[in-house]
């Protein structure tokens, strides 16, 4: 495997850096303080082709693979993890679900709007009482003629209030039946579909997280994705790819924290020398550099399998688990290296520190990843 950046990855990294200096970095603290979801920036990312990275060109996307996708997430995340999270969720969950399981008519109808960010997407699986235990979801859809009537609430949904379209997985069969759930596409403006409470979060505050509420929401038969009863099975496959996204998000935080700490350690002097000269600091950075390379190898290995259409269940879980734990560890160590300054908002490591924790929770906790890995290695 060759993990050197290809021409497309180099172009994407340069483009995002230039874009971020004008459109993200000057405003990220304000967005964080006010918990503002910068929809206008997401639209501009769409103009750059970053909201449909893996969508084929025939549907209005960029037509790239997962290597380019990972690079885009990493570079955006270094600038603002919240923006990176929103871009990743839009691409891998809502857009990715339709791309993977929609029929040709559905793809032509919705993907061009998503790939260009004309529409912002969301994806709803989690409920107030069913996080990891999705099989016991309470939101239901009942067939009524040529329509389905959805009732229930989804929470912890990225873009739950601001999205123009959502893919929602609801129960159409018995509780606990893995073949008793179905995926539906619901457009904003559909009667009975509304946003609910917006969460006030520790980190990732520039990425909106909110409830989605369905009250006698009528959906036409043609909005069913794939077959009735296949929603949960589809979701697990979507999450396999989504975990590569979270691994990439984690890499962006980890690399951003590492680079900031390395730079500071060479500039900050104590006892008439840079603090990097002290073994206590240099060994921290050595550990970070080594683990960063390991996390990259795991993530790009999963990406290679995904690009080749192979199963990535175990590999994406490993990448997500390891990279997310690295993100938390690195941001913690970066704050420590910065000392008192690391505890202030004058430097980016404080934000990396708060943002990183989500990576060990979203799209399956670290404990769930271990469960997935353990089951895979026993097969």
C-alpha cells in the first residue's frame, strides 16, 4: 500500500487550507461561543465539491474515493472539528445511505441536491432511550394505503433542525427484530416533520445536534429506501463507512493537536532553552508521532478495502476505535504541553480537547467498537 498523497489529495488539502484561512479560522471561536451552525460555509463547501466527495459525477458529485474523502475531513477538522463533523455526517450518512441503497430514480432525485449542498442532509437512527440498542427503537411507521405514517422522536441528530432532507430508520415490524426496521427519506416541509430541542454541547459546537420529531408524518411509498424491513441491515453497512469518517475526523484532531504542540514546544522557552529539549516533553511528542502513524495506517487500510468494495466491518471499527482514543489522548497531552496557555481559548488545543471526546462516542462508542472487533475476530 502506498500512503503518499496523490495529486487529488494534495489539491484538496491546498484548497481547504486556502478556503479555511478566509472562511473558517477567523470565525471558529465565535461559532463555538454562540453554538452557531454555519450553513453558509457548508453551502460554499458544496461549491468546492466537498459535500459530495464520493458521489459519482453523474449525480453531481466529485467522484473521488475514500482516500480523497479522508484527506478532506482531516484538513477541515484541523481548522474546526465541528465543520469537519458536519461535512462528514452529510457525506457518509444521509448522502451515503441514498447512494448505497437508493434506486436509480431516488439517486437522480436527491443526490444532485445533496452533492452540491443545495440541500443539507441528516440521518436518524438514535432515539432518547436507544443509543447502541437501536433494535428497541420506539419510532414507528404504519402502512396506510400507498403511504406510511411515521410517529416518534429521534435525537442526537447532526443537522436535526437545519437539514433539508433526512434518512430516518424506523420500526415497521416487531421490537428487537433486525428485519423489522425500514429506512425512509423525508424532505423538510413534509407535514408532521419538525426539528426539536437543540443540544447544548461540550464540544463540536459549530455542528448542530438536535431532535427530529415525527407526528403523523405521511410519507409516500416511493420514499422507502431499499426493501421494507431492511433498514437496520442497511444502517449497519452505512455505519461501517461512517466509522471511517469518524476515524478521519479523529485523525484531523490528533494531527492538529500534535502539530500545535510540536510548534509550541520549539517556541516556548524555560530555563533558557526550548521545552522540546526536555525529555518529559520530547517523549510525549515521540509517542504522539508514533501513534499518529499507526492510526493513519489503520484508517487508510479501511479506506482501501472500502474503495475495492470489500467488507470493512472489522477494519473500520479498529480504525475508529484507535484513532478516536488517540484524538482524546493527543489533545489532552497538547493542553499539558501548553500549560496554562493550553487552558485558554487563545490557542486551538483547548478546543481540540473539548471536541475530541465526541469521537469516542458518536457512531458507536469505543466499547461498541470493541464488541464489533471481538465478534469479527471470533468468526
